[in-house]
C-alpha cells in the first residue's frame, strides 16, 4: 500500500536544486532504471536528469546480484557528466547523501559499509550502483543507481531477511517516499558540487564508514584476503593490512566482517 504519489509535480515542486532533478521521468514499472538512464545519457539529456520507477521487475545490484524493488520502495537513477577525476567520488557523494537523507527524514543514524552499502544497525537499507562510459579518458556519462528499502516488510523476503532492513521496519510506520527522494536529490547536488573542490566529502565518508578498523574478508575477483581495514583512499580503494604486515589495495570487490 503506497500512501504518497510520486508525480513529477510532487517531486519537483519547490525542490530547490539547480540541476539534479530539474528533469524527472517517473515510470510506474521498469525492468531497471539503469537501462533507461543509460539510453537517456547516450542521447545527452541534461545533467541531473532523474529516472524513477515505482517498481522494478529486474532491479540489479553490484556483482551481478539482483535488487528487490517492489512498490513502496525508492528506485532511481541520476545521470551526470562528471570530469574523469571526479568519477571515483560519486559513490561517496551518493552514500553520504543517503546518510543525510535518512537522518533528516527518519532521525535514524545510518552508516556506510565499503564500497557502497548503507546500513542501519549492521543491516543493509540502501544499495548504490555506479555505471559509466569512458571514451578517450573522458567520461561520456555516469549513472548513479540508488535503491532504498523504504516501505518493505523484509520478513516477506526470505533471501534478504537476515541481512536487510527497511526504513518502515525500523520506524514501524509508513515512510514518505516523496520526502526521501526530494531530500536525496538536494543532498546529492550539494555533495556533488562540494566534492569537486574539497576533500570534505571523502573525510565525512570515512568518518561514517563502519568498515574502518574491522577485521574483514575481502574478495576481489578470484582473490580472497583476510586482514584489518586501515583506511579507504580518496579514489575509493580499500587499504587492507594483512597479518604479515603487508598493505594491499582493493579498488573493487566486497568485504564481509570476520567474527
Ligand atoms: C547493490 O547494493 O549491489 C546496488 C543496488 C542498486 C539498486 C538500484 S535500484 C535503482 C537502480 N536500478 C537498478 O536496477 N539498480 C539500481
């Protein structure tokens, strides 16, 4: 049951951004907002165009995983044309924008798990997928895909129930998707602009990252390492201290906590 209407008018009315969300398309249902966003980006739609789906039938996540996207949640993609030197900070921008949004709308303090999950009390509430096209060292486009478990009874989904949560599970009440989307667009624009000429976004991202100092198992392709997370560099790569004292860098992959 959804209790708010995701019309273009409702999302954009007095939004207060300069470019993110100034052009929005809302679909009742899509396979994935990523595909439509990428086609739109190839057609050079204006920067900040947002593709929203009320539900996705083939939502996808990182590492070829799926993303459960029934009505009541928020699934959207934001199209940007960043300079290549700012590409790696998009994940920091998006995850911090989510943290600010969740705090403002629900009062809950969420945290970040490297590389791009947003957690509440250790359970995943939001996933971020960044896809881009690069041509001759120039970014043709970047799409930030964000999926947020807003109104979702996670117990209805056995495959994610042990590891996921939703804003409605945490608040025990309906959470406005409209408030989430509007705040998210404002925060994303603010942090995107800030990330272009300051280290503040990287710093705040690190300050809110649960993974730092933890013993983890890191998987990258075929390689699996166990070690302690020292830090995450400005380009987003994880710096792991191995038991033999060596430091290794991961630019992509996944980590799980070692108990
Ligand atoms: C992950 O945690 O692995 C990333 C999940 C990203 C899901 C979002 S929902 C909106 C956009 N459309 C998709 O199909 N995926 C992203």
